[in-house]
C-alpha cells in the first residue's frame, strides 16, 4: 500500500496523551510534527507542505498559495473548530477535504469567557497586580445576577456560555443570523438585533467565526451604542473587534473593562497601546487550551485522517 504522509503543524496536537501517535502509526500513517511556538505563516508552509497527503493544522495559515504548493494534499484536518485560517474555496477547487473537531473545545472556550466576565466584574487582575505592589485598594465590583448578558453568536460555544450563566439569573439577549429559538426560549432569553444587543447589555460576549461579513463587527459605531460601564469579552477571533475603537472606548471609560483572548495580529506588538490599559484583561489565545479539549481535538483530528485513509484505499 502507498505510504500515506501526514504533516502536523499544530504544536498542541498529542501534547497531553501520546496514544494518538500510536494510532496514526498503527494505521500506516507516517507523520512529521513541526515543533514551533509560533503560528506558521504562508511562506513557512509553502516551504514544507511538499508531497504530504494530509495536514493536521492549528491556527497556521493554509492559503490558496499553500494549497497550490501542495503536490498530493487530500485532507486538511483542523485541530480545533474555526476554519478562518483555511482557504475553503481553494480547498474545494482542488478536491481537498476539510474537517474540524466540532464540539471538542466548546466547553473550554465557554468556561474561559465566563471566567473573564467574573474577573472583569470583580476587578480580580487589577487587585492582584496592586496587592503585589503593596497597594491595598478595595475596588467596588459588579454582580452578574440581574444584569443583562448579550451573547453574539449562539453556536455551540455561545450556547455553553448561556448554560453556564443561566444559574446567575441574568437577562439573556442573543444575536445570530441562524436562530435557535427553542434553545433561547428554554433559557428565558430572546433574540434581538445586534444594535439593540449593544444598547441593552451590561456584559457582551462574542462567539462568532471571523469572515468577511464579521470583520470589525464591533466597531466605533457599535461601541458608541453601548451603555456606559459595559464589559466586553472576546474569546472568539481578534478581527471581530476594531482594536483602535476598543482602545478609545476603554481609555475614555465608556467601557468599564474588556477581556480578550484573541488579537487581530498574534502575538500583538508589545508596544500596543491596548496593553498599557489597566482595564484590559488579555490571554494568549488559550480558549481551547485545556488538557481536556486538547485531548478531544487530537483524537478527533487523528480519527479524521485515519478514516479518510481507510476510505481512500479500501
């Protein structure tokens, strides 16, 4: 049987449980794991994609040029959920299958979003920094209970956020082009327009993919619609938020605080003015970075490639 070659660019693939590598070997798949702590750019992948039959990719850029440089590529397995780093049209044109580990990291990302909300409401990171500097400053916080939660995007992650916060007795508003009214009704929520969600919410959390229509979805106009003292959480994609506008409204105090796990450019410039604001919490794209989620994503990605090979050579 022809040797089936797999390139693994996701540095977290198999980093918790090693059994996935044994499963690949037992399926007759030879693999090369690129060890890198940074996201591979287009030129990096063009140089290495070569004659691999499959690739398991994290956030690395699989562009049309990368796909054109691949001689034998048949399947792209996303070690994660979001596919915005993969040129899906180019993959389709070249008859390349694309899979995603759907549902594998929904709870992990949702738990991070809820944790960020709580940290913002109670000034946890600011207080920690001040105490370490010898400052004892008891800041007044905000309770989540009774406040209005705006969830932008009610896919698997947005729904998990609602489920986790349901017990907080928050008033739930939701926005999505594809509405699940049965779910929202069962959690005493309602769908509204995005502008109305911005106007009425005390806490706003984003759970949308990054596409042409969602880039800079939260821009200066939508920030201006928001209540004074609103909190914003983005554990989805950095490009959903206009970062210049975010800086402006955080600095002015219109936004009481923001927590972001994803930036438009990763890693962000260390001199970014955003990073100098003390009402910003930020993490290095760790939404899906738990032992549990990584194991689930790794198993799903490996299974996708193994099953594809079986079908190809049956």
